[in-house]
């Protein structure tokens, strides 16, 4: 009777302890497997070009200049992608991160962002590329009447996109405000005047997301967009509030009742009047206190943001 063969072939005994003293030399590094740069025969699925592939939401502190000349360091979330030809297996994604880190110590500017884009676009041998930075930018805001002040935070994204040799510089800016329903205001006044009944118009926290193309060399400061939005819709939500501020805010809302259609057009008027701004899109959501649904609106000016289909999360992403 012969001995049965083992079902699993014998392997040499492996050392399980991590070798903290091991050092990689050039020869060892050159011999490491690199599947992402392998032949086209390794491609899984359709041999089709990919418009965006890369990394999303890696975070690091970035220094930004304020309009007043100061600096502020903010945690920033970065997304970087490139295009991929149909006959290429993949990319080495860490190169995107390394390229961006090479510029991360500089004071932020769009030229720094474009330099990072140029670096990883060349490093990965890609035709198209995109880089986006997201952060919350603080601005000191004074109360309406009490003299107090507090920090208002604005969600902002800066984006540089290169496609087919054309480069766009884009900013996305979220503005949170209160919207008092004009119809509800009139109905409340009618109840007071005709029946001596106390009535309160409904208002709600609302949000607009403004996306714009920076059209010229002149800088669009973040504070400039704050001012622009306040001119369009002055009922921005407050930070520090005493009783006199709350009363003032009630008066301000009554002086500026607004439907969601009015809001996007008011923002559009201000955007159209700024020569530094090209194509733009305004998406607004009034998160109703009367209804169990939201009132929403979208206005596009120019081809950059025009599209036939809306992402299912276009309005859902506007939460406050």
C-alpha cells in the first residue's frame, strides 16, 4: 500500500514576523509586480475609454489667503482623476496624491492647483484630467443689531478641469439663507386685517449652490461671493443672536419674501453683472416648513453646466 499524497502541496516555512529592518533597493523595486501597467490582455470587461479614474477625498491642510490679506489653514478634501485610454489597464493612483503633495506647502492659488494638475497629467500620460478641492471657509459675520459677531462657514469647492485641450477653472459655493413664503405672508396679513386673527407666515432654512466658471485673470475672492449672495438674497442665516437680532431678522425676512424661482433669478442677476464670471448654474432648495416636500429650482446660463439629465442627488445633496 502506497502513502497517499497530501491534498495541499508543502510550502516552505514562512516567517510571520514583520521585518522592520528590511530596506528596498532599486533592483528589488524594479522587480515588484505592477498589474496596473500590465498589457491590454489583462483588461476586464469592455475595452472602452474611461473618462475619470483616480482618487477621492484624501485630506490635508492647505493655506488660503483672505481678501483682507491674511491667511487661514483649512482641512481640505482633494479629488484627482485622469482619463484612461481603451487599451490601458489602469493607473498608479498614488502618483496623483504624490503630485499634489509636491505643491501642498504653497499658499493656495489657482495657478498652484493647475501646476499640480499638469504634474500628474504628465506623470500618468493622460489626455484629460480633473482636480477638485473642497473645504469650509470661515468668515466673521456681525449680528444685525446687537454688535455681536461669530464665524459663518461656507462650503466651497475649487475645480480645474482639462478636456480635449480646453481648461476650465470652476468654483462651487453654498449659501444658506431663510426664505419667507410671499403667499403665506399675504395670507397672514389677510387674516389679521379681515378677521383680527394672529397668523404667522411660514419660512424655512434654504440653500443655494452656485457653480461658476472663472472667466478672466482677475481673482474671484471667496468673500466676493459672500457679498454677491447677500446682495441677491439678504436673509442669510445668522450666527450670534440676541433678542434684538431675532427681531431684526423677522423684519428682514418680512421685507424680503421670496419664492424659490425668485431666488435663483436674483442670484443669476448678480452673477450676470460680474465680468469675472462666465457660465454658471444656480441650484436652490427651500426646505419647506409648511409641506413635507422641498421646493427646488435650477437655472443654467451657458453651455458648461447644461445637461439633459439631472443626477438623482442634484437636489438631495442640498441639505442644511
